[in-house]
């Protein structure tokens, strides 16, 4: 019995929980892939000369500042960058876990 409990405890420690948080680097990678083409100091999207509504998402601090906006499904506009539900979920978990 003790051995079975020990194995379960080790598995719980070793395996990431479903829905576990992601790192700052992973969060930034998602945002760079799907958001920064528009939400940058110098956007590369042909429709924007400046970041829409002056919202830039190039740093961890900016992501945290605009967390409420980042968590909506309204962006990317028309889902032009094909952001997946898994990416949205991961970013949402990161935002909830960030102070």
C-alpha cells in the first residue's frame, strides 16, 4: 500500500497537471506569433501605422497591464493569425497565474 501511494505521489510531482501554467517565454511566444504584428510600437501589419488603441504587447509588463483585453476572443481581429483555442487557454492560464 505504501509503495502504491509513493508511486502516485512521484507521478503527481513528475507529470505536469493538465492545464498547468506556462512560462513567461511561452506566453510571449504566443503573443509574438498572434498579436505583435499589430500591437507593437512599430506594427508590421499593413493596416496599422501605430498600435491599435495604443495597446502594445511586447513585454511581460504590457501583457499583464492589458490582461483583460488579451483574454477575449475578439483578437486577433477576424483571427487572421489562426490563434488556436489551446493557445488562448494557455495564455489565459498564464495571465491568471501572473501577479
